[in-house]
C-alpha cells in the first residue's frame, strides 16, 4: 500500500508542499496519520487504535464488509453513467423512498452534500421563480459558492464583501444560548415569527422568498435541536408566500436520531419538507448524495427546458453501495441501537454535568449529541480554549472527538452507528478525568474530584483546529 511507503514526517512535508494550505487538518499541533479503520476504530501507522467519535460519514462502521463487497462486486461488472438503463438506480430509489413520506418520490442522485444542496436551491428557485433564500444563523450547507452564500458558519469569517441581497438570515432556534430559551413559553413560535417577518420584509420590497433551507438538526452550529413545532410554522409562513422548505439531512439522516429514520421527522408526522437533501452517511464514505422532492417540484424544474445530467450521480457502483448501506442499517438494527446507546451516552454525560461546572448543557437525539462547555453557567461564557484542550487531551487518550459551534465550545459526539455502550463508558470516563484536570488547573471547583488527581500544572491552552464540517 502507498501509505506504507512514507513515514509520518514525509507525509506532513508532502502535504505542506502539494495540498492547499486552507485544507485544514485535525490536531494541527500533532496530526494523526490514519492508515486503516474498522467499525468504530481507526488505526495510525504505529498500530495504535483510536475510538472514533467524529465520523458520521462511516455510518454503519468503517470498511463494513457488506458495503465493501457490494461496491467491489459491482465495480468488477459495470460502472457507467445514468443515461443507460440500470436496475441499481431504480431499485435504490424505490428502497430509499420507502423510508420517506409518500409525497417525496422523485430522486436526483449526485456525489456530495454540497452538490445536493446546490441542486436543491436550483429546484426551489425554478419552482418559485425567485432567488431569495432564508437560512439560519450558524448554518453550514456546503463549500460551493452558492452554499457559502447561505452558510453563516462560513461567511461570518469573510472580511470582504456584503451579504448577498438574496440571502436572509433568521436566528438559529437554539433554546440554550439563543434569543429564545427553554424558559420562554413558546420558543418555537417566537423563532418562527422571525421567519414570518423576513418573508414580509421581502414581499414589501417587491420580492418573493423561494425557500428556507434548514439542517434538520444543526451540526456545525453546535448540535442544536429545534423546538418541536418550529418547522411546521416556518413552512407555513414560507409556503404561504409561494416558497418551499428544504430539509438538509446531509449530517443527521439514516436513523442516527434513533426514534426516526430522518431527523425532520422529530418535528412530528404533520411536517413534510418539500425537498430533502442527503449525503455523508448515505454511502458510508463513498461519494454519493441525493435530492428527493415531490412530483410537482420536479415537473417545475423540467419546465425550464434545461436537461439535468450528472456524470457520476446514480452510477451502478454508487447505487450498489447505497443499497448495501440501507441493508446493513436494517440487518444490524442500527436505528434502534442509536436510540439505546444514545440515551445511555446522554445519561452518562448528564451525570458528568452534575459533577463538572465546565459543562453547561447536554443535548442530543440518538447518536447525535452535544456537550456545551462554559466558564459560567449564568452568563454562558463560552469555554473555547478549554474545549480545545479537552479535544487534544482525549486524542492523547486515543479518543477522537471534535468541538464546534459558533464559539467552538461544543463537544460533538457523532460516531459510527456501531458505537456501543462500552464505548460510551470508555469515552465518558476519559472525559471525566480530563475535565477534572482542567478544572483543577484553572481553579474551577468541582462537586467531586477524582481520586489521584494532583500536581496539575497551569494549562497553556494550545491552538489548532478542533472543529469540522463533517
């Protein structure tokens, strides 16, 4: 294998020489060279095993044998584009549709979450004959130009150029540190009313909102769980004005939330988006993604008289892999496992919250969990440096975790779905010890100090990337 031919130092040197400097790497102070992975574990060039709590892409587990076999066997027979008839394409669409509300029945297969969201915008803009898009603060929808424009998570860092006049930002429906919190009598309506006001402002200027796009659960925005009823009200306001609701499931779909196959279903049976986008877990690491919509929206897109073609989207190999992923989710009962293990993980983290003043909030659904670190539970001062230190110290304990959110202070748990209760015990035990060390060193009081923690020196917080867009 090529990875065996270079030592880590050479790999770093070649990366600096040939790979774009804006392509960030995890743990910049001491990056990990990963050479193989299986299930919920990754291995470096020295054979050291790491528990992966980052990869929601390797949904059913790294290098799952059923998925690898499906891709390899189809690759030996045929791989071509979707202009030719092939059973894999239509059988995959049929099987995927069975997981969705019946209205969502027309599929466009593409290669990445960014492609899917870009196409979703095209569908909505063609349908509504308008360019205006509402997005949520701290949202991330992809890396192409059309999506950077609607991703505050990214464009807030840009120093040049104003916000596109066609993009309108509503507050993130964050009930922990947002404008309307858990003590508000109706945060769903309060946040939805902001969207209504945006729609009205656009109309008063002679415009029209084509769509609102929202991650069903915000990931890069800090594991934000919208209050129940929020999406229904938002959709009502936007549809009344002739627009559509796009649900971005790129990070959170395919059973990860446990109680449902799709995260938008957490809002209730009475909510169905007009367009849903999928990616990341859909191919278990293979470049595959999808847009699904109603027949009405698809026919409006067709009315543009512009043919849609994607060279690799929906190819036989990708569809074989997609089918295998769906089969493994069912065969190994991974949705139910996500619910069971996720609830167990959340209970362990809630117990740690009682012990550690650094933990301000625990939130999540299934195996999509966030622990927000704060310096002060009243002021909610973000513990950004502390979160970064936690990530690096856990890495030294062979646990891979990331921190994200607008302040980079939310520890994100989104492991492969084969993650089990023993893994949860292991990572929370390590987290407990790391938090204790940091709290002792920084003078924060804990309810219960671990035995044997002493002699901790003052921490010099390190720099480096701990967030991710995965």
